[in-house]
């Protein structure tokens, strides 16, 4: 009992304690929020107009570490060469990407926050709205003096990208009819027997999922090394793992409905079997294009993308497969780099993601990621004949489209090919002598659908501020998957005292036809639920871990209104605003940690692995518990604190199941996940204010 209490204390102490924000930080947080509010109105705040009209960047070049981007922006603005406002931005368009990077550089290389802020106000005035948000939020993520600053979720900055156009129409309509808070219910539940993908809309449309995916790409921009000259730690490997987990988690949701796991895009046949209707619009009124069934992937000859050939993508993929088989990649003239080691996945990930800064390798292996998105994104209008807007797969909401997961499955197969070329782990490598996981218990695993609200105020062009703005709040109510809070109880017997890394995975037990997966199939299809460090004493230990403590997930994001309120209260001395300098915006949504399961229960297998922390501890990195959702998103500054490969020890082939079955610090347990059709309240809900709310059904 003493060991349990001590252990619980140590685990509790391992949580990074947030700081209380001082006035300087609060002012910075407030400034960033204001910059991202109603971006379609350049001078929403009077101060913006004053700064934009008086600040001359070229007169303050000494305030920037690098001045090239600032000069480029001013010159391009004077010549009217910047992307116009209200046109649609896509990071996959070469010219859009080029300009967005220039804006990022101007913001990132500002020497102090005041210069950064004035540059941001100037940028907000001259830049395309979407491009401005991309550059600003990415700069905030990477600047040292904005560490800990919270960004509002993208779905509140551009709600129309995430909420269907019928709800947006109702929001505009009710805004004109009511002078009190209004909530519009979003009805996305429609099913077609001819398209089983519609069964998964509650998952693919999840706001937290889209937020996680687009923030991951801002945390690890493909162009970062090219601009900064520094490589983000294990960027290629984290790209592999984030996409691998995204595909696996999507497949678990498919299996909950007895739908077969996702298939890769077939570049040879050039056919995309399933269509997709986004039902959303851009701020300028253009619709996200509809893709119909059985469309053919064609070469792109578009003034925005240039020339992109299906043949090129096939060649790039073939060359990468050949490199994997040979276990080395071309690095330069007469130079090669081995893939036959634990660092190989990082090299491969950079090539597939297009994040390497090697001209020879880029020329030979191409930019598979960008080219693939171009071909699939422009499938409806490959020649620009109809001037259609960019598709969902080219935007921050790409995870809404089933085709996105098919593309990521292509990449996943490349990574699997590489991982299975590596020597399988031996028992000596994965076993920890004298340590036995005796038992694992988990409380009830139950999922349900629940309502969730977001604020739509940023879609309106009104300039109300203060009390008037708060009175006319318009919200959208969507439906999302969630689960009852649960906890693991892990019994560990040890002959020694040590710091342990505990890894927890969830793997499907059966495929969509009810056939049992082999251990090797399971290992590659597993999703990570948690990875944490804890103390293990000599003798019997009871480790208790709550689902809410997962290092994979991110809790619900604060909206703009809530963040502004908290900041203003703190500035007025009416409360405290807590910050964590290691805060990770990226993270798999906590409410989607578990797959739906089935009414009556669906069988999965829980995999728990305990290993020695000191054998994989990275000495010049901060502890894992101080990094938020580090298991899937890495760290913003410094190194990831665990040296073992991501997904260890399930990341390689398992030709001999006996190796794992006889490893005592490795434990597998059958679990059931129940889905409850009728939602019950399993947790406390914060009720904001007592304003009367008018709910609109349609």
C-alpha cells in the first residue's frame, strides 16, 4: 500500500506546473488574439489602422535579423504582385507557398515582439487573409518570445471551412432576426447505402481532428529547414508517425462499422472510386468542389500549379521503393545515406514529406507529397478550365475527405516496407530482466455521441466590439464522438528500482469480415494511447493512469471569446491566466482517444510494454511529461526525450511471435469498447454564463 501511495505521488508530481502569466505576456496574448479576429476586416481595431498607415518596414530594417523577406513584401505590394484579398489560398500552390514563406520570414525574424506586432498588423493589411493567418500562426508557433501563447482554433477563424453552408446560411439569417445569442444546430447525419463513407462523417468532420492535423503541419513545415537552416528534431520520423497513427485511427473507426480498412490510391489505374461532397464554402462565396465517383486522375496543366504529371508521381514512388529495397538513398553526387538503421525512417520521412534541403535528392525523388496533393486536389478541374476553387484536400480541412486517408495509406505502405526491411527485434532487445507485467485492468470503455458548440462570430463583417459584440453571439452546435473517462491499473513486479517508460497501444482484434488479425498485422495497425515515465520500486507496484493524462492527446481548445475574457480578467486583476512555455497546440483530440466500438461491445487488444527509461533517455532534452502531446507531435524546441523509435516495439516485423509472448514486460489484454446510442452525462460540464440562448433547428 505504501508503494502505491508513493507511486501515485510521483506520477502526480510529474505533471508540468503552469506559470501565472505576467502583464507582458498577457499583452502579447491579447495582441495575437486581436490579430486573428475578423481577419476579413483589416482595421477591425482602430490601432491597426494607425499602425498600418504609419509603419514603414523599410525604415526599420535594423529591427530584423534578416531583411530579404521584408524588402520582397514591400516591393511586391507596391507592384500589386501579392495575392489579392478574398482569393483562395493553398499552401500547395507554388506561388502561394512562396509568398506565405516570405510573410513568415518577415514575422519570424523580427528581433523583438514590438517589431513582430507591427509587422503583423502591416501584413494583415497587405496580405491575403488566409495567407496572413497561415504565416502569423506558424510564426507564433516557432518564435521564442511567443512560446506559451495560445492560438484560437482554426474553426473559429474560418468557420465556413468546417461548418456546412446550410448552417452558415442559417447563422446569417438568424443574426439579422435576433439581438440575443443564437445557436444553430448543424445536421450532418445523412447516410447512403451506396456510399458507406457517409457513416464516418461524425469522425472525419470532427473539429478537433482537423485542428490537430493542420497544426501538425504548421509545427513541422516542409520548408522550415530551407528557411531557417536548422532541421527540426526527428521531423521526418514524426511525419511518418503522425500519418501512420492518423491512418490507423481512421481504420479503427471503419472497423466499428464493419467497413474494410482504407486502400491506397491506385496511380496505375488512375481511378478514384469514391466521390466526396464537402457542402462547405469559402469566405468569398465560392464552393469547395464536389468530386464524383470513379473520377480519373489526370495530368494537371494549371496556371497555379504548373505542370504536374501522374507519370512523375509514379516515378518518384518507384524510386523511393527502390531506395528502400537497396536500404540507402542518394544524398548527392557519388554520395549515399544508409536507411538500415533507426535513423533511416527520419531520412525517408523527410524525402516523402518533401522536408529535406538537398537539391540532388529533391531532383531525383521529387516532392511526392506536394505533387500527389496537386493531382488529387485538381482532379475535378485539372486544366483550370472552369476556374474551380481549391478542393478540401488542399486545405486545412483535408481530413474530411476519405481520399486524404487513401493518399496517406500510400505513404504508410512505403514506411512499412522500410520498417520491415530492418532486423526484427530480438528478445534480448525488448526484454527487461527481472521485470514482469503481471496484470492490466481497465475500467469500462464506453463511447457516445455528444453535442459541442463553437462560435461563428468571425464570419460576420460587423465591426461591433465589447458588450454589443458579446450580446450578438452566434454559435453552431455539432455532434462529436466522446468517451467515458477511464483508467488503467497496471501491476508490475520488479527485482530492481528504476524509472520506467510505459507504452500503451490499442490494436484491432478482427477485420471487417470477422477474421482474426495475426500479431504482425495487429502491430502495424495499432494506435498509441499513451506513453509516460514513472517510478518502479523493488517488489510489487500498482501503476494507475487516467485516460485524461495521455501524452498523445490535446484537450478542447479555448475559443477566441473565452481566451479574450480570461486575458482581460487577468489584466484587470480579477483572475489568473496560466501558461505553459512547453504547451503544444498540436495533439490528437482527447475525445477521440477511443474508437466508436459497437453497441454490445467490440473486441480490441490492449498492449502494455514497460522498459527502462535510462536506456533511452535523451540527456539534453526535457522530460516527456513537460511536453504536452509530445508522443505524436514531438517538441517545438530541443529534442524529443525518448531515443527509441516512435511506435516501439511494434514498429518492426514480428516473424516470431514467441519472442513477444515470452517477454514478461510485454502484456496483451482483451478489452471491449461499448458504444452507447443514447448519450448520458459522464463528466462535469462548465456552463458559461446564464444568457438566454435561442436554438434554431432546420
